[in-house]
C-alpha cells in the first residue's frame, strides 16, 4: 500500500461526461511527494463492483470515488483530503455531502444534509449561501452522497446486496461505521465539486435498493419524529396496581412521542373507575354492565375511540419497556408491513414468540434478543393475545371480533384464522421489540369459557386449533439454515409446525397432510397440503422426505405400525421419523387409575379421540417392529407435585423393572431412523 | 412540514407510482426518440418540433421527470420551439439523430461551464470556439443557463457578448 498515493476511481458509461470530468482533474494541485493516478471503469456490473475493480487496480492508500458527472473544482482538493485522513486515523471515509441522521424512509435527500456541492438547487443564489448548513471543521455523518467520496481503508463492500447503481454510497458509509470508522463531511467555504446529474437521478430501480437498505441497516435509520402519534388501547379488569404502573410507564414514553392513551375497563370494582376518572391525559370507557366478553370489550372500545387503524392493544399486566415504540416504528418501516398483526416476544407463549429466560443471565439480554440471520420477522398463525399491534386497516378489512366468543383465547384464535383466510400476515419480529415476562404477572386472567370453545369448534369445523408450533419436534430438525430439506407432516392441522420449520430453514420444502378440510384450507395459506387420510392414501408419493413428522398423531391412527412401515418407503437415505406421543403411564393417569378412574377428556393424555395408547416400552416396540434401527427417545417432563413424586417412589418399589422417567414423562419425543 | 411517518408513507406512494409508471414512460420515450431520429434525418423542422407532443403526454403523469434524460429532452424542445417561433436556425441544425442532438446540448453546457469557472485560458477558449462553431442561438444560451447548473450567468453573458456570440 502506497501511503503517498491517491487514486481517482470513476465508473463511467458516458465518454463525453467522463472526458470533461477528467479535464477538471488536471487542474487540481498535487502536493509535493504525492503521487496521483486515475482509473476509469467502463464495464462495471454495478457501482460497487466497479469500485472494487478500481481498488484492486491501485496500490494507493487514498481513493476518491467519483461519478462521471462530478467535476472537482477546488484546486486544493487532494491536499485537503489527505490532511483530513492524516488528522485522525479513525476517519475512514470523507464525503462532500452527507447526513447526520438518516430519514426513516431512507431517502437521503428528504433529510437534513450537511456539506456542499454545486447543484441545480443553488441556482440564483450565491454559492456561499448554499442550501446545506455548513458546520465548522469536520462533521460526523452516518452516510455520504456517492457523487464524490474518499476512503483511506479498504473494507468489504456489500456487493452481495447492492448489485445496481443505487444505495451503494449509503451502504458503504454504514459499513465503514460498522467497522468502527468515522465518516465525515468537511466544511467547504465554497463547494469543492459540481455534480451535474441532469437535475435529478434516474430512479427506476431506487426503491428496490431502498428496501434492501432499510432491512439490512435498521440501526441507522433515524429516531421517530416527536410528531408521530401512537395509539395505545389498554384493557383491564380489577388490576388497578398494574394499570397504574402501565400508565406511568407509557407517560414516560409520551415525553418523547405523542401517545393517545385509551383504557377499556371491564367492570372493575377495585377503584379503577375512580382512578381513571381523575386522569386527564387518557380516555377510558367503563363497561358498567359488568364483565363483558373479550370480543365485545375490544369492539366497543375501538368504536368508542375510533381506533380502527394502527393501534397497540395491551393487557395492563404487560409493561411496555422504554424504546419499544422506537423499535416498533423501525420494524414497521423497515418491514414495509402495511397491514398485519405484530406480536411481541414473551416467555409465556410458544412458537417463535417464545424466548426462554433461562438462557440468559439477565432479562435485559432477552429484551435485545434477535435471530440476526433470519430476516426481519417470522410469520405466525397466532400471537399472544395480551399484547399485539393491529397494523393498518385490518380491523376494517377483517371486521369486528366475534362477540359470540366470550373467552379471550377463543376470540383471538377466531380472529387469527380470519386473518389467515384473508392473507393478512401475523408476524413476530426476529428482533425483540418488547419482551413480556409472564413471571412479572403478565398471565391473562380472562376467564375460560367452555361454551366459547365449543362455539369455536362448531364455527370452524375443527377440533384442535393448533396455532402454536410443536417446538420440541422442531428442535429435532437440526439442519443448517440454508439446507433444502423436504419435510412432511402427517396431521399437520393448520401447519403451525411446518411454518416454524420454514421460518428456520427458508429453503426447506414443507408439505402437509391433513384429514380435516377446514384445517387443510388454513394450512394451504402457508404450505403445500393435501387433504388426505393417511390410512387410505399416502400423500405426495413422488417425493422422498428427510423428515416425516407425527405431532401427537400416531395415537389417533387405527394402525400406527402399518403407517410407520409405509412411511419408510418415502424417507430419503438417512431420513427419519419425528413423533411426539403422549405417555399413558404418566403419574397423573396412574393416580386416577388407582382411584378407579380412566376418564376420557377433550384434550390431553386421555383425549377421547385417541385410538391407541402408548407407554415408553410400547413406543420402542412399535418402531422396532416397523423396521427402525436407530430409535432416540427424549422425555418431556413437567413439574409434578410432591405427592406424585412419592407415589412414583412407591410404584418403583413395587415394580423395579419400570423406571422413574416412565412415570414422570408427560410425552415422548421420538426420532427414528432405519 | 411533514412528519417522518407521513413522509415515509408519501415516499412509498411516490416509489410505487414510479414502478407503476415505468411501463408507460419507457414506450413513450422510445416513441419520442424514434420520431426525433426520423425527423432529424429528414431535416423536417415542423415535424421535429411536433414531437414535443409525445413528451407532453408523458408530462401528464408527472413522472417523466424521474428520468434525467427525459428532462433534458424537454429543455431541448423548449429551445427548439422558441427558436422555431423566432425563425432562428434550430439548435438541431445539421444533426442526424437524437444522440447527436443530446451531445450538442451537453457540449454547450460544458462550454458555458468552462466560461463560468475559467480554469485555464486554453480550456475556456475551447469552450468559446465550440459555441461559435455550432452557431448556438441567443435563445439556446439563455435557456441552458436558466435551467442547468449555473450561478454566475452574468459573467457568462458578459464574456459571450465580448466575443460576439451574444
């Protein structure tokens, strides 16, 4: 690397422009001891590839990248650039014009810029009173305009993302900052350059790269304007202590943003109504007919306050953290999510919303949790009902919440299914916007309603509403994220598990077989699905799978052994069966049996639709008989009561052949290969 | 003053409109350039000037301004129409196609800029000679100086007057 050398690198597709730009370079003064060379790149595939080609062609430490329509007029340009770099080794990039705060829409010219250049906007005014404000000395910026900038170090250019002619300058600026360098714009008493881009740019492909930049560089886009308004609807019921804390927290946020705060009080009798009446900065509605259903609570509140669009809905037991609104706004802007439901991370919900606090020493780590390599968000079939954002006009599109469903869970499940039917996305950001710790008291106490559950079943013609992925099974799909595996789930229901696999392995081909037509229709919005009875026809017979999944399904089949034998024919070499199977021998069943009870239920271990019942040993026998040689079984254990532990000890004394895990495992996760 | 939020939404609408309009603008541009080539080859002044109607069609969308070249063609047509109205020799005189026409326009800008910044006598003189050689009209000089990037127009006019071009 020659430290006394500066190279001008110009990408060009117009000889006329280039020739004139080169003419002006001839008028620049070259400091003593300095060597200067010029490279023109005429056949570049993109601006960044042209820049890279220029870099590789020279051993100059200092490189100035120019547009072909940029004319450098300042005679001491070279000396000034070198002296700025020499003044601070942390300066990696110098621009003529830049911005200290990137606008939220990523369009640099919409923001406040500093620096100077001759451009058409300066017409009719003296150059010294040029539109951009001039600060003294060096101005640190986050991005510079690409018409002319200089660098002192070579860092990797993001040719993988910016393969055109737009946003390469913004990307390069951000990359220098990410690499720990300063990016600066010097004070120019008169502009050092004239940029003759014909008054405006050609913008045909600009938007494509704008979106890429917004997704890749979320952290660089500016703060929310203090004129931005957020609408928050809190719902509460006899939770005055939590309500006060929640409102207090939101008030802290309102110092930075305009927040319209609304409270729906579902007939509280703990003084909530009186407290609300004393608050001047919020609006509230009190349902004086007593506790109403969740759907009615939302519908009437939305109508009363006119919250049909863009509203955050919280239960008061969720405490919105500082910075949440910033993050939410950034997410909405960068994801370009015009309409949809946005959920938040929690340790009280499964699927991709779930973050296990045990992984972290400090809860704040979970609050900044991010799957950095998985895009901006996961698509989900449902999110935690306690806090979600109704983005855009989906309330108008989907309609009112179904008031025949009293329970919160049923109301939201119904709403999610209606959203899916209408292709309204339900998403959870990969980066935590807000983290709700259920141990803080965030569990919802909205009453269960058996009638609502039955109404929901009747309405949709479905027995199960598996909106949550089976994470225990998904964790067994241990593959690199770029691997193009084939996965089939038998009895995929609404495809929650397959969707979660797709979230993790975007190149995976996922297929579902579902006997219930309604569930298959919902699943079809996410995966390739056949409404098929596995007992009659094996679906997708022309495909060989890496995984065939049975999530709590084998026990429902009339001949699970036969089904497993058939599945073997459709597995790839090394392919495996993944199954979750309830354990009949669980201590809760044994205890009831000892009392003389073996009562079937709607769900759970003794689901009345179970045709076969399994213990650990029976599972092993079945898979062996089906021809699987490698059988790995994990037990799923939930905490059990002390008296159950004692009962297990007693049972083990009576029959030592059995093992403790056979009693305390609620379910077994099986991974079987031939 | 728009807030960031409304700004963001309006920018998306703006870019959505660009994408939607590309299919309209590009064929219009091609049609315009083909017509220009035909009439320049024929040296048909009246027909050449009439091509501006195609540009006007694009102008109705307001989005043709997103193509820098289209904007410059509009300026060229403004010059041609003004010259035609005054009975001057057209800026397009003796040129055979739209590429040559645009090249002449750009060279005139360069020449005027050389006069404005006056970096070196020889360099400036080349610019003056270029303007003389192409018999640029007073109308064209004023239109270019008014619409392109020039600030010291009085200086340019003074030099051109001194050299007998204006």
